[in-house]
């Protein structure tokens, strides 16, 4: 797994994001480019913004039990996988704004560094290691950027 906290890797991911245009079409799936960027921003909203309610104890337990290993494990996501309700983006979004937000979130995460995240509690999965944070951040972005051929 590539290290999203590495400056060069963050720049590579941002370069991939910059290849997108509002009319870039997905290779698979139904999202438009603006929706995909907004979808990817949700992960970072859960880290930095107080936009999404935290799951209650039972839901969090279920997420840790059944979903966490898929999100922070090394196995790639399958195409057209189901997603959590918070990540569903069904309306049009401002492409330029979503792209800028995602780029800013990436730069912020990279500048804080992996040690900042090591042992930090995630919104849905409890305490994660820096390796798990890296996997969660990178794998999700790589999946969707590959979905759009960049």
C-alpha cells in the first residue's frame, strides 16, 4: 500500500485528481466526477468537520465487527460495492469546490503526518493505527480515481 502521508505520494494523488474534468466519465458505476469527489470528501469530513453524527454504540460495534477489516485491510474494494448512507451522493455538486476541498484535505492530512493519526479514534471504527489510517485514506482514493481512469 502506498503511503498517503508521504509528500511525493500526496502530490501524485493530487496530480491524478487534477486530471479529472467535470465531464470525466467513470469506467464503472453511476457517480459523476463531482459526485465522486464529494463522496471522497466524506472520509475527511468525518475526521476534520463535525458534519456527520457519530454512530451509536451498537452501530459502531457492528461497523468494527463487519466493515472495519474491509476498509482498513489491504484487499482492494470491489467495483460497485455498497457504501454507507453518509457516503451516498445523489445530487450534483460543484466540481471545482469539491476538487479544491479534497486537495486541501489531502494536504492537511499529509502535513499533520502519520504520527498524528497513530492511535487516533476514527468516526466509525474506534482507534486505528497509522497503517490503518493510511490504508483507509489511500485505498478509497485510489479505488475512485481508478474508477475514473486517472
